[in-house]
C-alpha cells in the first residue's frame, strides 16, 4: 500500500495454530514474562521453558529510561537533585546524599554536623520505607497480599514524617549540596519517633508472627536461587543480595560518610545465599535502621542545618559511593567550572544484580522465576535510569 | 413446592446468584480485615452492593473473541462449565425437604461430575490459543487429577460409614460419633477440595505472577463472569458436600435447617479465606509430591480405618 510516499505492508490475517505458538513443534517454549505482566514491573524477561523447567532467561530492559544522567547536565548544582532523586522513588534520600557529598567535595564546602545527622535520619527512613516494600512484594509474588498491606501501613507513618518536613511524601527534594533544604522542626522529629515506635512495637511483632519462619514460605524459598560467596563477588552483585551470600560489604561501615561513623549498628549477613536469606537480610536491616534513627534523634546537635553553596564551582571531579537501600550507589561527578554539572555518571546496584538473573535462573522451575526475581530486590527506575 | 419452582428460586438459580454475590462480598471483607483495611464501603449499606455492581459491569462489556481463538469452543465452554457445576447443587439437601432431586446415587453422581471438570477447564485454556492459557490448562489437569483421588477416597469412606449414597439419609444417620470418627476423613476431604477447586494456597493454575491468570487469561466480560461464577459454584458445592458428609448437614437445635446448613458452609468458607490471607502458594512439583506421597496414602489408610470401624463397632 502506498500513501504519501511511504509504503506500508499490511499483514494478512491467517489462522494461527498451536504449532505457530511453539506448543507442539518444539519442546522449548518462549514465554514473555513481562512488560505487561502482574509481577514483572516495566521490564521483560524472555524465559525459555522446557515443560516446567527454565532453560534460559534473557532480561530486556529500557522501558523506563528517562535519561536522568543527561538531564542533570541542564540543571544548576542545586536543581540537579530533582533528577538524582528520581533514580528510584522508593528510597530517594540515599541518592540525594551521594550527589550532595560529591558536589560538596568539588566545592570544598564543609556541611554542619546537624545537617549530617538529619541526612542520616532521612536516609535510614528511606531505607526502611524501601525495605518494607521489598518484604511485601517478596511475599506478594506467592499470592499472599497481606504482607504488602501491613508493610504499607507501617510505611505510611514514615511518609507522614517526610511530609511534615518537606511538604511531599515521596519525591521530597529535601537534601541539597550544602546541607538539608528544610529545617528539621520538633514536629518532624516527633513524627519520626512516632513512626519508628509504630514500626518496632506494632509492625515487627505482628509481621514476625505471620511471615517470618512461615513453613510454606520456607518451602518455597529455602534453597531456591542459591548464589555462593565466590559467585556473588564474580557477578558483581551489590547490597542485600550480596550480604545474603556472606560478603560483609556495607559502605556505611567500610567508608563512613555523613554521620555514620558516630552510630553503633551491625552489618547483617547470611551465609546461605538463597531467596529466604535475602528476605531475612531485608527483615533484619529494617530493625538496624530503626536503631540508627533512634541514636541519631537522641544525639541531634544544635546549630545550622544548611550552609551557603556557591553558584559556580571550580573545575574538578569527585567519586562518591553511598550505601543506598539496594546496595552501593556510585556517583562520578565532573565540573568544568560552570553553574551546573558537566557530567554525572551513576553506578546503579540494581543493574548489577539484574545480570545475575541469567546465571541464577538456569534449571529452576517456572514458579521460581518471580520468587527469585523479587528476592533480588531490584528497582526498575534504577536499572534504566 | 414443585420441583421447577425450587430449581428457579430457592435452592436454585436466584438463590445461587445471591449467595455468590454475598460470598464474594464476604471474601473481600474478611480479606480486608486481615489486611487491616476497610474493604468495600461506599456502594450500598456497608458496601454490600459492591460485588453486584462489579458483576453487572462485567455483563455490560463487549463480547471480544481474540483472533487466534477457536471461536465455537471459546464462547461455549464457560456455559458448559456453568451448567455442569449447577447440576451439582441439585443434589444438595439444604433442609429435610428442600432439595431439587434426591436419588439413591447422589454422592456417586456428584463425584462423577466433579471428576469431569478438568477437561472443561483444559478446553477453556486450549481454545484461547495463548501460551499462558495453555500452561494454565495443563496445570489444571495435573492438579485436579492428583486431588480427585483423595477426594473420592475420603468421600467414599463417609459413604461406607453411613451405608448409603443418598445425601438426605446420610444426614439423618449422622450423629456426634459419626462426626468424631470421620474427622480424619474431613481434613483429607477439605484439603482435596481446596486442591480440586484451585483455591489458595493451591491456586497454581491461576498463579498470577507466573502465568497471568491461567486458563482464564484470554476471557473477558460476560464469558469471564460466567466462568469465574462456575468456579465459585464448584467451591460452594464441595463445601456443601463436606457439610452434608461430615458436619451433619441441616441438623442443629432451635434454628431452621437451612440456617444451620448455611452457617456450617460459612464456617468452612471463613477457614478458606483465612488460609488464603496467610499461606503462600506452593509449587506444582511440591503439590504433586504432597498429593501422591502424603494425601493419597492417608486417604487409603483412612478408608481401612473406617472399614475396620464398620466391621467391629457398628
């Protein structure tokens, strides 16, 4: 068909039989686990199955590519945080802390101690909020939505606290180079304590009774998707999945930034490396984060919460790693002496964990695909950026 | 009452319709309270008309048949499934005289129809010509065949105990001791009933996160409504059968028989809802192992136990 100089080919309608679907002709069937699928999120896994056994998996990403790294180049130093925090909406504070520290390194600005403490409170709040969704969605892929609902109730209290601070519940833009953007008022601290109280006194006992040591949950997840310590290092995994394989890696402990050097907490590790271990790592990290928030609120110093940040920065570059909810997040920031970043490169942990999937998912059952996928605790916004 | 009035109104069609809307509503409310939510609230008093609105929305929808589908089977299967499971309910005695038909082979016919359901659901998956539907259909056949053997064995053990296949006389012969002796059979029957009707935690054929919606993936609108109502009726029929066989059917003090019957069925439903809210789904190979290695031998042992009871005690 020719129209306006273009030629179109109209596909003829034909009866499609089972053979065309690969049902009868070949033993191996390709399933598209994704893009529009109840559990995949905006990405696609091409899954080849032989009966009920997965032969090969090929991830197909790029459905939520927003060019965040490029967009940062059109912003000023402070404006850029709105792009940085959108790497993943679940924990936006970790990324803002990393970017701000990198910008401060180039500028040579020292932030006040109070700002450091508030950054820790917010970053740990963000980690709890993110881990709660991780727990809920892990149980959710096995057909039980109770865990997610309970987690969302606990999450709601933290979002209330963030709203008191910044006026926004999710994209708060509250951490800027030079400190924090809003004054941490008494009301905010009060709400944060309330949220931590709810988490420790109501959510944790209730959840522990139902979904930790749940026999059916263990039946599904113990021994599934095992990654050994050596394999985890070789694949370059990050964050909770890495710690679940027995590697004690935590930027907060290894290279303390912000005020993390002042607090006592332990790095949660498990040696099994299976789905259940990754789930338990999330569960125990929530409790550690709650302890850090309590310590930070007790020791919150007086003084300024923000210092003046210059409009133009000297040429230079900085690389900063922060322990984000999903693992080590790296920022390589370059300045050419202008009013905004010349180049920002973000090293995302979910992207590293994603490429463990083809290795782990060889020879598992089809029903294990969503379980392993959700246990790797990835964020789609963070994979594509 | 004449039989056709019963078939149309009381234990029949309209009663069914109202029961399902209420069961559906109850499921959402119970799940919501486990989730610490409110659940349906705005439509009608306490949201009681929400499910009605949902079902009528489905009825208004366009009748879409996808291009690849086998048109005849695709449009016919939901109705066949609906009619087949509706037949089940004609054999259920809701009270002493309230049943549509009563024969001397009630239990046998009931179980035979339950056994003939898997091909219907498999055709539903096959006729849609979609990969997910096809896998869902295969899973239904696998699962139901493994579940039906313990179902038959445990139901027949009750029939052996009472010495009859007629539902009404079964209920009349039941007593406190029959309840006690049939408790193992009751548990096996309930587990098998959950497997056969693929209720959570055995909802493997419809596992949303794996195969989208199993054999119902391609169905929409009216067809979907009829097919899912057929599945709900199957659950209701099996729970009613459990009440008749093991819980003394319509027997009970003070209240009329129908109320007792529905209360007992509601208790079984509550058990199923709580199980759904707290137990993750298991895997196909785990389910097959459980059915063939645990449930079927237990059902056989139970049958031996009932036969011995019959030989020496009664």
